[in-house]
C-alpha cells in the first residue's frame, strides 16, 4: 500500500509544491500529489503549477501572512530552478522572430 509520502515522492514534486497545489485547489494532500503528478507530465504543466504558486503567494500577501508569503516565494524559486528546461526559456531574439513584442 502506498502512503501519502510515497505518492509525493513519485510525483516529481516536493512536499511544499504539493502543499501549494493543495492550498490553491482546496483538495487533500494525496489528491494534490496526483494532480501535480499529472500536471508536471503535460506540456503546459510547469506554467500551470507556477501560476498556482504565484496565486498562493498573492493570496497570502493579501491576507498579510508575511511568513507564509516568504515560504511560498522559496517554493516558487525552487520549483522554477528545478523544473524550467532550457527549451522553455523564450529568449529576447526569439520573441522578435515570432512577431511578438
């Protein structure tokens, strides 16, 4: 039988990233681990999880919870550094080639 910790370990996310998904979606931790696992393996999953964490940061900031806001910023930093691939970065020259400014 798998435990919650096993599911989180299999999700390619940290406990804190799963907690952020759980907080944002108002779902139990085990469901957040599965949802995060699904998202992280889809083409739009990394930006979706990043948006979730950013939303949590904004909600925490608006509530005046400075400690939680700082903790979530650390979660976001870790997530971006571990899950952003070089091909996900849009370079300035690429934007101009694609016609967007």
